[in-house]
C-alpha cells in the first residue's frame, strides 16, 4: 500500500483517497490509472491537473474501452464494486 496526499478526494463522496494499492503493491498511481473508492464504490481515474494528482469520475468511454479491450479487468472492477456496495448496505 502506498500513502497518498490527503488532498486527493473521491469525486463522488468527497472522502479522502489517502492510500492506494496497485497490482504490484509498490507502485504509485499515475494519470490514467483506475481507482475504486472503498467508501462509496465509485470507479475513478487518476488525473493530473494544476501540477497535482486528483481523481475524476471514470468516463463512460474509459469503461467501454475496458469492457471491449480488457474484459477480464472490466469484470474484476465490477466484482470489487459489487462487493463494496453490498458491504455498504
């Protein structure tokens, strides 16, 4: 897990995205990387704006690209989101 700046917030619920875990568990997130908020289940994308990393809601085009070109990743993301949302109920 990598600790992030407390200023990075989920664009859906505004909770801090102060940590990230990648596939290799050691990599800092980069613009274009996907982030799932564990507070609300929102699927977001890291984005570079005004010299800082922020999160934006994942555009439909990004999700459609994943569904078509990376179906295993798309299914994995949806499975994580479903589990998070189930736990929120």
